[in-house]
C-alpha cells in the first residue's frame, strides 16, 4: 500500500499571545462586525454585531460562575423555562439571572413543571412521580416578549420523501402535468391526463394511492366544473383540549378561577347541537373537579358574522379573556375584509392572550399551479405520516382523518372565490398579519415544547412526528417537514399574559 | 491565541447549552436539547446554487437523511418530481456526511451542519448525504454505526447517484467529532462487504481511551471542554459497563483490530491544536500509517474545535482547500481544466517572483 502522507500546520496568529488562557480569548475585528452577525444569523442566532462583545463577556461570566458550581447545579438550570434561543443575548442574560438568583421573588410558575401539568390530563397514568429536586431556588423570569422581525423573504420548500418507488414518480409527474394543463386552460389535455392518473393510482398502494385519488378527484371536479358541496367543518373542536386546561386551573395554587368558555361553531347538518354537547361534558367535568364553570355556544357560519358585543365580554378588571383559534382564521381570507373584521373584533375584547393554530403551508398563492404543487407535497407528507407502520388495522379515527383531509384537498384544488376557504398560509405571513394588526408575539417556551413532545410521544409514538421551536412559536411536523404552526399573541404595548401562557401551554 | 469573536461566541454558546443538557446520572435532557437546537428545513428551492430535500431511508428506525445537490445551469429550479434525477457529470463525488455532537447532540437538520454541508457541495461539486443517525444515550453503540451502514448501502444502490464514467457511485465518508468516528467504523464495514469507499475525511474525530494522555491533562478545561465531559459522552455511547478501550472508542488500542493488508480508504484527518483529545487523533493517524494505509494529517495549531463552522479564519480556508483537493484528485480532469490549472500555477509563480523582486 502506497504510503503518502504530508503534514500541514496551519497557524493563523502570534504564538506569543497564547500565554494568557483566561485573558482575551477572542479578537475583535471592527471590519468583520457586520459580516459576523450575518454569519451567525445563517446558523440560527440573531445577535447584533454591536451586542457581540457583550454577549461574549456574558458567556465568559457564565462559564466562570458555572465552573465553581457543583456539577449538579448546572443541569438543573435545564429545568427552568427557556425562551427563544435564537435571541442569544436574551437567552444568556436570562441564564445569568437564573444562576445568580434574581432580585425578585421566586415564582413556581416559572419552573418547568410541564410533566406535572401533563399528569393533570385525565387518563394519563403513564407518568412516574417526579423526584422532588433538592430546592434549587426558582427565580421569577419575565417572559421575553420582544417582537421578532419577520423572517427572510425567500420562500422555502421543505420536502420529505419516502424512499420512493419508480411508479410513484410517474404518478407525481402526471398529476403535475394535469395541473399544468388546467393552468393553461387546455381542458382536453387535462381531461386525458386525469383519466390516466386514475389508472396509475389504482396500481399504487398506501398513502400515494389515497393522495393521488383525492387529487385526481379534485382535478376532475375543477375540469368538469362539478364543484363539491359546501366544505363542511366537522367541528374538530370537539372540546378535547379543554379538560387539560381545566385540570391545570383546578390545581392552581390559591384555587381555581371561575372559567367561562364561549364556543363558536358552524351549524350542524343533522340538527344536532354539537356545541351544547361539548358544553354539557365540560360542565360535568368542572363539577367533578371543583371549578366554577359557565359555557355558552354561538352558532355562526363564519367568525366574521359575529359582533364582539354579542359575546358580552366583561371589562378587563373583572374578566381575563383568552382567545383560541384552531384552523379558524384562514377561512376568513376567502371573503374581503373577513380577517380584518375578526382581528379587530378580537382586539375589541382586549384579550390577555390569543393563541393561533394554522396549517403550515402555502395554499393561498395567486397561481393555481403553485397552489397545486404546494398542496400535493403537503398532503402527501400528511398522508405518509398517517400511514404508520401498517401493522395495526386502520381505525375509525384514521378513516375520518383521511376524509377530512380529502375534503380540504378538494377545496384547495377545485374551488375558487368565496368557496375556496382552505386558504392556508405559512407562519411568516400570519406573523406579519398579526403584527400589522397590533399584536406582539408571546414566546412559547421550553415547557410548552416539552409538553407537546411528550403528548406526541404518547399518541403517536415512533411515527416520526416532531415539535420544533421557531422564533418563539412551535411547529408540529412530520420528521423535518412542518405541518402545523402554533403561536401566541398579546396586544402590543401590554404586559404579557405570562401566567396564562404557562397554563395554556 | 485569538479566534474571531463570532466563532468564540458560537462555540461558547454551544458549550454552555451542552452543559445544561448532560445530567450527572447519565441521562440527557433531550427535550431541552431539541428546543435549543437551531434547525433549518430542507429547501428544494436552490440557495447559492444548492438545493436539498430529506429522504426517509428506513421507516423502522426513522432514519432520515438530507440530500444536498448542486443546481445546474440547465435546471436552475428543480422540479419537485425530479429531485432524484440522475447526476449527469462524468464523475460526481457523493459525500456521506455524519454530523458531530459527541454522539448525543445535533441533527442532520441542525443549522450549523446544514450550512457546512451546503459548503461541501459547492466546494467539491459533490452530492452530500447527511445522515440523521440515532443518538446516545437513548441509542447506544452500535446504533450510530448501523445507521451509517444503512445509509451507505442506500447511497451505493441509488442508480441516480452513479457517475456516468463507470456507472458506480463514487463514495466518500466524512464527519466531524463523533461523525468522524462513525466514518471510520462505517468504512470498516464497507470493506468487509465489498463496497468501495474512495476516501475518509475526519474533522476533529472523536476517539479516546482509558489512559489519560498528555494533551488531555494539559488542555483539560482550558477551552470550554473538560475531560469529564468527554467521559460522560463515552459512557453515554459505549455499551454499559464497557470502558474507553472498547474498539469503538479506541480503534488502535488494546482491543482494536489491525488494518494491515486491508484496503482501507485513504484518509484526510484534521486535528485542532487546542483540542484536548488531539493525542488520540494523532494516535489514530499513526495507527493508520503503521498499518500501511494512506493518510494525510492536517494539524491546525491555533485552532479550537468547531473552527470550520464559520468561514472567517485562515484555518477554515486551509481545510476547505485540502478537502477540495482530496475529493477532486479522483476526478478525471478534462484537458481544458488541466490547461487552466497550469496557467493558474504559472500565474502564481509569476506573482511570487514579482513579490520577491519587490521585497528584494
């Protein structure tokens, strides 16, 4: 074997400086300043070059302080709640406060008791009792509520492929070609292609088959102008998330507050009063756990039909208002002025906090072909994720989910104008909208992250779902493809509803 | 010694975060780790000439890899249906990259590694496959190696990655820290199975042993990292009860195997002079040499670990130049390219002469 080695030493600087290890460890280059913060920004850290030296000093300070602490003391800092790691300056500052002990009084709400909260969810018996930590003092930390500047303007196309088979690729090609034909109004070609898709789809299995079938149907409807019936909202908000909040409220130190829940939903096709059902169930729970509870249901076709006065909100001194909108905002984009009206109604309620959950997808662009392409990828990923290991027989829930998604696909692809309500937009756009409307972000912290992760593991273990922190918001995704974005907001210029954040997380 | 301010801030921040995550009882605060890790999505839209997409290689182990490809002049905006279009060049190096993080930290979609892989694409005109291997302590040895092996087999069997010249996939293995360690062990498995690996690129590879070496004693705690930290990571990765002379950790140690007579790929090993485990890395290089294997050592005297994460030092450029040469030396050069090289060399000589005259 040929032996060939060369040794190259690289040395960039003056060896005489190296004597002082704890001395100046870095070199400040005034010219590099502006470039440096760009370099770090690419790596996910927002530091202004003017703050760089200060951050470095704080880091050094922390290193010294941690070096003298016991080994145990350091990792327990991991149990405090962290916010927005991209804001390096803020994160380091908070750590310094935590470590030194702050001047304000300890507040148990800022300990990461996310596991404790999770045990409060009825039925979760899976969590072992947590070992009580030998009292590390928990100091109060103000939630960082600086508004984040909007992200870069270039669009990102995240794609996750399953190890694909050849036939799947042909199917995707044909779907795209058909959509292109529709875009160009070449209906004869589109018609031929959509029939071909049907044929190709039938030779597929699993997620690919389902997705192709739904998209083919949607394309056919668009081509032949056989529009689907009104998109029925299956009221996914069946009240599943409220018991957890109620349990957490019941366990609040000092006793629970009175809780008034106002549910707003669409009219049901079969005359059942779904909202009242939800209300009754929650009232039963409230009685059991000792919470003063009131429920009101409002039926409305669209949130934009509501006037804030109808909701009879009491003044902020008497009543703290939280607004929760899960997949409820994007349909408002279908009618002119819809979103503006609802956002201003929300503002009129003077909420302490507004939580928003939306699909993380760009299904509302002006060009049909672009929407089609985005949707094809989004729903392919979603269906792939529902596929699971294939061992368990498909459940009722799974079938319902697929139907629900199928309806969405139909709406995105076949409908236009006010009928096209599935106008999903990515988080960057919602952020801009909320900030323009006068809201500031409330950062979701590491405790919310942990709870979300743990819940995912409980209900969808091993299936590849992940939670990701993104500038104070949380994204639920399948592997690396974000699918759903959750964010929290407060009225700009007001104090953050930090306690509520804890409980609502 | 001085590193740039931003490099120092970056490395310090990482070390600080890492300290929060390791618990004395050997468990790892995974939720906080994932919360703090800055991640970036794949992007099928080219940025600076590189686009990426993720592939789920093995559903059972949730093994994901991120593929990075150069955008071509003919196809500046790759069609989503054609992400796995066959490579067109005579020779396309495919670099299988294993990110660092001492077996416990980071992911293929960590921002620092996404950035590094993108650079590798442009630098080497290569396709880069970054493997999201399972991490310790939840997944101990040999999970990381198994995942690396799965990825290698996958890459080797992709028709679309075959170079036109010989219809074979031209594979290189690369990694930093634990990734370097994984590259070595995956290369070993490749040999046993007859898969050709053309070269290994090891950046600050993670090796160790029971003995405390001189560099470990001298540099313990000096540059944000302590020996105790390294011990923790080995305890987290190695099978329970094993010590650091386990061959995963110490491939040329008392339990290691000889590589004499084996067709091991040529290696490029980069060692940072301020890395406390450098003695183990240098011992690795010696071990390869003694076994008659081709190895090139790049010893960066004034470098700390992670120096290659930011492109703002001489070390960075030295290393990237060497990597580029290492990978391209196998490519057939067109006559035109050879001519350009010669002209370039002549120009350099000219400038050197000019400077010498000028400086007298």
